[in-house]
C-alpha cells in the first residue's frame, strides 16, 4: 500500500487544479490505514489480513477452526444433555407421541407451530383432558432446543440448567416445603434448589400448573419469584393449565395475583385447546 501511495504522490500534477492521481491519492490518504505490525508476532513480515502477517495468518485460521470445532462439540453435548434431561423427566408415553394418531390434537398443534417462532411464553389450556397439551408442550420443547442450539455454549457458561420440566403439583409442593423449617435442612434445600432451577433455567415447562391450589402465600410467593425473574430475563416458558390466564385470579393468593396475571398476559401467547377451529 505504501509503495502505491509513494508512487502516486511522486507523479506530476497538472497545472490546472488537482490531477486525477492527486484525487486518488487524497482518497487513499483519507482511508484508515492498515495495522503497523502483525498483532501476533509484531514482526516485519508483509501484512496479510485480519491484522496478521503472512506467516501468522494461516496459524490464526487454524486457531479459529480449532475453536469452532471445540464449540460445535460443546454445542452437540449441550443439546444432547438437554434431550437427556427431557428423557429423564417426561414419560415415554408423551415422548413417543404419534402425531398421526387419531386422538392427537393436530389442529392445535398446527396453530402452535405457526406461532412458535414468535414470543417464547406459551399458555396451553383446556377444560377437557386428553387434548394433547403436554404432548405439544414436549414437541415445542424439542423444537426450542433445536432452535436455540447456537446458544448452547452460553447455557454452559451461565451454569443454569438448559431445560426444567416441572409438574405444577411438584412445583407447589416445593414452594410449600421451602418454608417448613421443621422438616430438616436437606428437604428444605432440595426444595430451594428446585425453585432456583425453575427460575433460572433457559426453558421452563410448568405442566398442569394449578392442579393443586396455589392460594397459599408460600406457593404464590414461589410462583411470583419464578415469573418475575423469567419475565425480566425474557426466558422461554411454557405453561399448561385447565383454564385461561385470567382464571388464575381465583387460584392464586391475592398478594401476587394481579402482578403475576399482568406479566403472563403480556408475555404469553394463549391457546385454547378446547377450541378445535383451525
Ligand atoms: Zn506475524
């Protein structure tokens, strides 16, 4: 580059104003200059690209390839561990859902699929059981894991579980036990860990949320903690329940109900699984 500029600036300008070579050299002068020396060896070898000299450039490329290879291994590993978590906690009956089975709720599945690239809080509800809410929540979880695989390296770094799948019953029980000081520390700390995992994980599924009443203050407290943090961090969450969000007013403790409902209504896409209209 310097040789070109020297060559250009040495050429004779015409008498009338700037020659085209002057203009060209002015343009070149105004361009940001390349690095003075190689960022790796700081030596005199000819500059090559990306801040490296021609000797160091191939090595830097090798380093990048090596890092990509390591990242893709972590990625594969994290995806597999997310699947393994689901396999441990979701029953085989749900995992082996046959989407062509006559009782599978294909019309709701089609509706959910249309929306699942959008906001990442979903609320599936139906009064009737056997509407495939849990099955479709599982299919969504699989889709989500595949979609967010690129972030799997971050899952590792944050130290949070990629996926937590909790039954509403178990969640309520954990909220209740967390404050039962008489039970001994191990049960208490187990309950505490479970709620922390639900708060922080990258994808949370709360299945059959209000099967057990959540009106006690300790359960409502726990649920509020989870909603508040996940709302702030915009972490993906799927709920299945027997009624729409506003119905929670009757199920939750008054202390938190309005705050919880407002955040759920703001973030969730609601699907009525009793409504079969496509
Ligand atoms: Zn170098």
